[in-house]
């Protein structure tokens, strides 16, 4: 299908989208709230709220019981696994639920660490969120050597040549982010996975920040593990880990003895957050309906999810172009990351800046008083702020756009920033 026809066939109904999120109707000091804090956690559709409430109202029970509400809980969890399987393009038994990405990564690092010791190496990057850094670096206590790949300070892109040099015959795992939660860079994860596999190493992809901005296909990517957080793509505060079936079966998780040895349950510590798992299913349902509204002819959940991304991507891209152009016109502002419009396919709509004479906290506070929700600090991407020498200066001001934002909000944010800095 030609690009023009494809765009027309997958148009985003922004009015419908915004009607799904009740929190967007809030006001601050009489001004409409503008949620530009998506990188720290997005808002949720009404159906997610309703699913959580409905589960607690009617089916609040533990699993494995010989009675109705327990059986309903078992069925709901199975349905949520299947839904996430559609979202990631994997099998339901390759989906592990957990409290968050950090906890899941620590659990996996402990299990993989059983097999590692002196002479083994792990390759990390300085562009990653610390949740895909510290859990692996902790294996130094077992004698594992940690190597770190640099990023290019000029545009905050991963130095792929340095990464390739760091991967050797001793490498056992390469951990990398799909997209930077700080500077928005989308990494060439397919090439990272290929380099890891070529060296006989496993690949571990942190897709937390990428998930709301682009489709994830673990089968096409052929990664060994991928982890995300549902609260970053319009769901509740939980994490989801994909692991290839062969690895989930072979590796030995730390767990309590009564827990089953069957996957994926053996990887889930203790009683799960059932109500939020019900919310995960509703979150994927939202993506599916968004896609079916954009392209009514789709025949499967997976096709609908892909159609949803096809609809949201041009909208996010247009907002990002306007936002970056407007920011670069503000005197004294420095934008970190890719700023060349011709390379915007290599970044998502997460933008960090510093403005001369104003701390990030000052800017975020003054924007917050005007109803604009942004973040200041390092966002746990500590290596990034240290490498760019801004950690001691309070980090960055981060502005994050997702598909429920509007072009009008972009223009309002730019006007507010200009007013604050006297531009």
C-alpha cells in the first residue's frame, strides 16, 4: 500500500483517544493539565481503571483454588498473558509478570549469575536506564567483568563501533535499551542482537521507553529477553518480561520451594498483583481497539496493535518536529540528543533540554504551576547525566510526548517556556 494511502487508512481519531483518558480533564490553578510526563508513566484509559475495580469487586482471590473466583482469576491471568503475547508477538508462556522492570531484571540477573564467574564478561551501555545497568554490574561480586559501551555526546547516539569492540568471545550477555528514557535515542537493537548472537552471547533488551512509541516484535528481533513496564504504555504499574521458552526452561530461578517449576510461573515471585494484571489485559484491549478504529479491516489482535502504532506514529512525529523547532528557537537553550529532522526516525518524542540561567527544577516547578507536567533530574539514567556533566547541575528538563497529547499543547508549552525565561 502506498504511504499516502496507508496514512489515510490508519488515521488517528484524537478526539476519541483523549475521551478514553479521564485524567486529561484535570485542571491546575484553573488551567487544563497538560501531561508531558509520559516517560515517567503515562495516564491510563477508563477501561484499565474499570478492569482493576471490577476484579477487586467480583474476583479478588488467589490462584489455584477449587472455587469460582479463584478459577476466574486463573482465567484472567491466562488471558492477560495471551494479550501481552499479542503485544510483543510471542507465546503466552513466554510472558512473565512482575512488580516492575527493575525487579524482573534483578531476578533474571540473579538466575543468569548462577552460571557466570571469572573470565565471563557482560557488555552494558552508558546510555541506559540504571535498571539495565546496576543489576548486571552487581555480578562483579562473582568475578564477572563488566564492559561498557560509550555513546556519542554530540547527538547522544550509541557508539556502535565501541559496542562491537567490547563484545568478545568471553561475552555472555549484552544488555541494551531499545530507546533512551533520557534523550529519546532509538538504538539499533536488531544489530545489537546480531552482534551478541554472533559472539555466542545472550541479548537482554530494555524496551520500557520504546513500548508506547513503536511496535515490538520479539520474534523478528530474535532477542533472548525483553522487558517492559506497562505503566509506560497506558497500563498499571507492573512489569512484563519476555524470555525465550528455551531459556526460561533451562535457567534456574531463585524461588520458594512450593512454587511450580513450570514456566512462566516459576519466574514469578510470590502472589502476583492480580488486579493490575486485569488492568494489563484492558491496556492491550485499548491498543487493539485503537488499531481497529484506525484500520477496521484488521483480522487479529496483533494486526490491530500494529495498526494502532501506524496511526499514532505520524501524530507523535509531527508534534516532535514542532516541539524541537520551537525549543531550538529559545535563546540560551541547549537540546541534548538528535535534533536533525532528517534523523528523527532514530529518536522518539522524548526531549531533554537545559536553559542558561535556569535550573531544571526551577523550570519544572514554574511549568507545573501553569499546569504543564514535566520532569527534572536524571530519570535514573545516571550514566547519561554524568557523562554529559549535568548531574551536578540538576540534570535536564524532560518533555515527553505520547499520542494523547495535542499540537495545541505543544504550542502552549513553548509559549509558557518563552514566558518563563523571558524570551
